[in-house]
């Protein structure tokens, strides 16, 4: 990607897309295409076709998706699978049709089997049953991966797919009904501190292990791979380190300065017991995450206070 290439970042207002745009601008890229949902509805195939025909981007970062935590995935499974399939089908197909030089599809670590061997290697894809709470979303993402690989095989395109671990950072979603665990805990614990509450409820047992990657680190990895990676096989992006939900909640509690108790509610779902990615492939390519979790949480909390 030279500095004057036309780069379309689908989902530029989201946490991941905005991080990619920030980095590209910092690196001196001068022609970044950004379209809001009001300007371009990615579920409308005709609108997407007209956009690609008029703009003819050279590179595409496919960061647009309908995302959410356990509650949202459990409550709106049809919306998650239909919307994500529609968006990615439209963008990937039109990227092929107008001859985009390279596309990066951002998947999710939830594509892997619920009980995959830890840490999870890229080869674990399609080797077992998925976590039921986010299966529709995961199936949509798997379809996106296979769609990219199929275009590469049939038409010789360069559509690469990356699998980020759990993400957090600037411009995150802090809505308690639709957010993921880390931003949800930031909001709940902050509100408890402001209200002078004595305790905060945390969903589940606190025992599941999760890996968390700061969104600006993901953006750095994505740009790195867009420059250096050409293979159809997927690449995990993560830190290679996980933490229990209980310890995560304690880290957030310390960052916010909440003095009350954390109360775990085992009646609520835990989700997958453990989800740690094997990032040895990415490390061998020359990239490692830079932001420690404690530093990232502090930055995310400041972002929440400013939102």
C-alpha cells in the first residue's frame, strides 16, 4: 500500500475501523475512504455496487460487522447471522468484481470450537462444535473466511483473513445490553463507584479465561499484514496471554478505584471456558502486541469518561 493508494475502511466509526483509520493517517496515507451508515448501507447490494463502481478502492479493510456480547448474541441470533452475512457478501463480492488489489477480512476468535485445544491454533477451524451463545455470529464469520478463500482459489484474488481475539479500546461500545465483557465491566464498576454502591454484580462464575487485545495493537497488526501477508490461510491476532474474568474485573476495579465488592452470579452464562489464541504464526511473521492490559484498561477507562 503506497501512501496515495485508495483505501476503503468499512466500519470506520467502530472501534476497530477507527483504530485502523487513525494508524493509516499517522503513517501518512492520504486517500482513505470513509462512509457512514447513512451514506452507505452495506446491507444494500445496489448501494454497495454503486459505491465500488464510483470509488474503485485499491485496498479494503473489512471491519464492518454487527457485534455484541453474550446477551446480544443470545437475544438477536437471526439479526447477527443475517446482517453479517449480507454485509460481508456484498463487500467481498464487489471487491472482486471491480478488481480490488487486496482485501482484509476481520473475523473473530469465536469461529473456533468451544472445546478447542488451548492455545487455539488456526488449524482448529471446523474441527468441533461452536459455543452455542454466539454460534450464528461465528457461522457468519466462518462463511466470510471461506468466501475469501474461494475467490482466491477460483479467481486469484488476494483476500486475506485475520482472527482477532477479544478486543477493547478507544471508541468501544459501553451499552450494557450489547457490549462485550470488558467495556461492560468498565461501565458497571464506574457507575457503582459514582453511586457509592457497596457491590457490583459480575455475570458468571468469574472462572472463564479470556485474552484481550487493545484495538490500536490490532490496527497495527492489520496494517503490518496488509503489507506483508498474501496467503489464503487465516492468521490469529492476539497477545498470547489470558486472564480469568474474576482477575479482569479486579484489574478494572483497581483502575477505576472502586472500593466495594465484586459479586459473581453463576446463574448467568459463562460462555466458552477458555479462549486463548496461538499467535506463534503471527510472531514468526515479525509482529507482537505492545500494550499491556493494565495500560490498555486505563486508556479505555479514560475513553469511557470522555464519551
